[in-house]
């Protein structure tokens, strides 16, 4: 059964938004460079003006791109509601594929390498899928994708679409909408914070589904809810470890047989060291390797040294 692949004896290593410790996040080049260190890459999908799935963490553009430097797009800046907050920005859903390709991406986390800033563009999901299909066809050790579908409410409100339906139809067109298809070509896990997305897929596909859970979320889904539609839970590290012991939410997920992935390992962020009360990142990886079935990290080149 394909699902066994997602809970192997050795925890899976997933490169969060590619090799984002070195490259601007969610770029084809960052994904390619991560493959030597990881089993999966994790990426985010939003929809553009033409209904094309694009790979970008946010529905807006200012954080990762040079859009504000393009005078021709000055009048595209608009105020919209995202995650219950009003934001003035440039929005992917207002740009065509070709317009998005005019924008250049940069590292969005301070003090990380910036040598690739201004050289890379936002890829479409099709571009990433095509690369992975080609890679996997020439390699026995198939690499997979943790595909996070973003911003259900935003896309419904401003694009008049169900983003889950758009992505499901896209995967059907690619011949990647079932476990059997993916087991032969490209392992895929569908991930989302919005449970409506996962519930939509659970009624139409047997692809593995992962409910993402954020520590600050005021409406954290209960484990009893999650097991009705998902086999995997992706937990904020603060829901895995607390006060020098496993968190009660982690314990409940484990008790109910959910596969548990943890995110996001940022080796250059002191918060993770404070959380685990440990300065040695290798010991944190080793501890989490015993607790988790999947490690979602921005430093897969380091994680692979310690996840045995």
C-alpha cells in the first residue's frame, strides 16, 4: 500500500519550500538542489488570474518578489482580506502567468544567503510536476511532493473558485489523482490548514491527506475530527514538544494512530533551541527523529546527517 511509504522506519525528510536556507523559497532551482538531501519537497499552491496553479506561499507578492519595483504594475496594488485581516498588496490572482514571470524572487528571511536574489521566478505547479516526473522516470529512488493548498476562503471570495476542486482537476489531468497513479510516478501528499480542502479530497480521492495545525490557531481541529478525513497530521513543533515533554495534542494524535509530521525546522532560528532547551541542533533532530514520521525542514542538508 502506498501509504506505507509515508511512514517508513526512517523519518522522511521534506525540504520546506525547497532548499530555502540557500535559495529564495518555492523555486524550481531550490527544489532541484534539495533532492540530494530529501525524500520530499514541500511546496505551496495558489491560483493566478487565469486559473493556473502557481507555486508561492502567499496569495500576495511583495514579500518574495520585486513587484513594487515594476512601474507597470503600480496600479495593481489593492486592499483585500486575507486570513481575516485587511492587507494592501499585489495579488497573484490579479496577474497572468506571463506577468508573474516578469517578477524576480529574493530570499525573504534576513541573514540568509542572497546570491540567487533577483535571478529566479515563480514557477507554475505544472513546471514542478513535469520536472519531478522526468526526474523520477530516470531514478529508482522516487522523490515526492508535499503539496500544500492555500487560502480556501480567499480564493472563494476573490476568484469565485473552490481551490480544492481546481487542484483536484489539475491532478486528474496529470494522471496523479490516486495512490496507484502516484505510486508509479510521483508520490504526493495533499496538505492544508483549511479542513474544507481536505474534506473535499477525502470524498473524491484516496491520496494521503495531512491536516496542518498551527499552535496559535484559535480554532484548532480536534484529533477526533481529523481522523474522519485524514491519515496524517502536520504539527507546529510547539504542538509536539512543551515543557520538556511531548505535548498533549501530539500524544492524542499518536494514540489515535495518525502519522505525525513536524514543521518547520529552521536551524538558524533560536526559537527551536529554546523550545527543546537544547543548543545542539543535531540532538534536536535526533530527538524528533524518534518522535516523528516526517521532518519538514529548511535545512535538509543538515537533517540528513542526523536522521538515520
